[in-house]
C-alpha cells in the first residue's frame, strides 16, 4: 500500500539553471567559446544578454566563421560588419585581440588598431596570410599596456617619436618587413622584453640583440650578421641559419664568430644550433683561449659537418668551455667528404696566421704532442717534407712548423696520394691527450650516416665522458653490411663510463 503523502520535487527550468550560474562560471564559458557562439548566448536569458560585451579576449579567425568564401563579399560585407559590430558593442576592457585573416583591406584594420590603441590592450596577434603585407598603422605604436605581441606578414615603420613598448615581455615577428635600424631601435627600447622570436624577417640583415631582461631568443631565417650587445640573463638561444651566406660576409682575419657572437652570453643554459649557423660560428680566428666559461650550459643541440675541420674545432671549443654539460644532441650534415681538405685550406685563408704567432690548432690541443711555446726555430731556413694533404694531422704539423719558423726561406714538398678517409680520423685521435673531460655529460643523441669521421667523434665522446649513461645513435643506412660494420665499431670503443649504454637504431 502506497504512502498517502506524495513528495513533490521542485521543478526548475533549464533556462533558470543557466541564468543562475555564478558570474565566474559564465565568464569561463564565454572565454572558451568562439566569438560568434559567445554572442549567441545573449539569447539564453536576460542575464546572459549583455555578458558577451565584457569578454576580455576577442579572437577573429577566418576559419571559425560561417561567412561566404567569395573574397569581395567577404571583404565588403560580412567580416567587416561583424568585427565592427563587436567592437562597437563591447563595453569592458579588451585584454587580448587576435586576428587571423587571408585577405582584408588595410584601412579597415587601421580603424580597428586605432580603436584598440585607446583600450589598453595587453596582447595582440595579427596574422595575415596574404600576398601583400599589412603596413601597421601609426596608432599601433601608441599601445601603452601591450605586454605580448605576435605579428605575421606586416610592415613596421614606427614614427620618429616612438620610444618603445615599456611593458612588452614577449615579441614574435614572422615574415615581418623592417629595416635594420628600425629593428635595433625597437628591440633596445623595449626594456622589459623577456622572449624574442624572429622568423623569416624581410629587409633586416644585421641582427643586433640587446635586452637586460631578455631570457629566451629564437631565430629562423637568414642574416648577414648577428650579435648580442647586452643580454646578461639570456639563458636559451636557438638559431637556424637557412642561407649559406658565411663565405660572403665574414671578414678575413677577423675574430672568430663563435667568440664574437656567443662570447658574452655567460648565462646560457641551452644552446640550439641548426643548419648553416655552425658554419657561421666556425668562421674567423679562434683565440688562444676561449674567454668564457659556460658554467650553466647543460644542453647543446647542433647540426654539424664533420668534414669541415673548423666546425669540429668550434664544437670542441664549446665542449671545453661547458664543464657542466649534461645533454648533447648532434645531427651530422650530409656533405661530400671530398670537400674536407678544401674546407681545411679555406679555413687557413680566413685565419690570422702570420709566421710570428702560434696557430689556433696547437692552442686548441689538436696535436697530442705540442711544441713548447718557448720554442722558435729562428735559424730554420729550409724545410723538405713529404705530406698527405688529405691527412689533417700532417697538415696541422706542417702548419705548426711554419708558425715556429719565422725566418723560413725554402720549402720543398712532395705530396702523398693516400685515401682521404684518414682526414678526420687523425683529427679525433689527436684529441686523445686533450684535457677535455665532459664530467657531467649523461645523454648523447646522434643522427649519422656512419662515415669514419662521425665514428671517430663518437669514440672521442665515449672516452671523455665518465658519467655517460645513454648514447643513442640513429644510423641512416640501407645496407645490412654497413649497419653491421658500424655496430661492431661502436661496441669496440672504450667507454670512460661503466654505465654507458649504446642504443643503436
């Protein structure tokens, strides 16, 4: 028998539930909706009607709209009217404004920029996927509260009175056109900048970076030169140099780019070197002793041509100056080994190598037995020798003799014709007596082709890394016989670390 009393559950319509949501929940919902859907919430109830007017983040993305794709209709009607209506009815502060568009008339964007410049916007993203770049309106440079800026396919021509963005902490420029002097002035005047990303700049060829608060720097593109003027807190640097401009623009006899570019970055913790940047760093004369110790540098990732002796020397110099290195990633360049000796002698032409000074190769410790600094063959006037120019060690010995013989008058040479494979093999064997122990290196990753110079480099690493745990080798080869040969070579190398494991793929 059922109870005579019937309990009624209170009924509340779904609209009431939505209307009575806390303001914070409403704001969170609106923040996760595309702008067109956020506007539609005004139909839910009176409480929702004007909520969207206070959204702090406005994102206009062409792919998130349902407008026709016809360019003319798109330009003249739908999107322009939509953005205008949103900005007209918006009542709150706009903290973030994003625009992703394939085609739009410049004067329309000018009016939006002018409106935003008076609204205290903190973050701006302008992405134009168009053939022509958008020349940023002069009112853009009057943003006082901007702290994050991302520009794609824009033209920057700031007015003379522009004094920088005082609160800007993150700047990303992609396919942006600007002059060298504009870039230098803009970066130096943004004193709060912490993160700088540059990709495929147009018209800016000499990159000068200065920033007392700069911590992270990314570059991908082309340049004639790059320098860091004052960046004492820069801890992360990633540079990809896509165009091989090295031979054209490095001054003959100048100081090494490795020292000139990276020498002042004493706060480095991670360094990424891609494509032609290692070649760029290797140009010029390395000093007798690298002037910087990278005590904080723990991770290095680089792309290197082992057949270029100067790149190997530059890399070795980095190792010597990084006593706390823990992780190393190396990708070997795919270059013809026949260039190895040619590159070696090209390196001598760009090296300040008078007969009165000791060559950088001896100072870097490339020979197991060095001539004492005090030795000078002042009376040596004639040398007769047989040499294999494809053997790096022989070339270095000869160069050493030349430098220690300031009064040399006669030289007789007979050239050998031995196999060029000894070129880098002798180079890395020469490092066996070098005090270059990487006492903190634990992980090494190498992508390689299995050439002898690469194997010799791995042998050098294993012999000088007492705490190494993992050596991961990606070997690109289609021949089983070649894979077997390389694997056997790897297994026979002496390991300074008893924990070292080789992962061969």
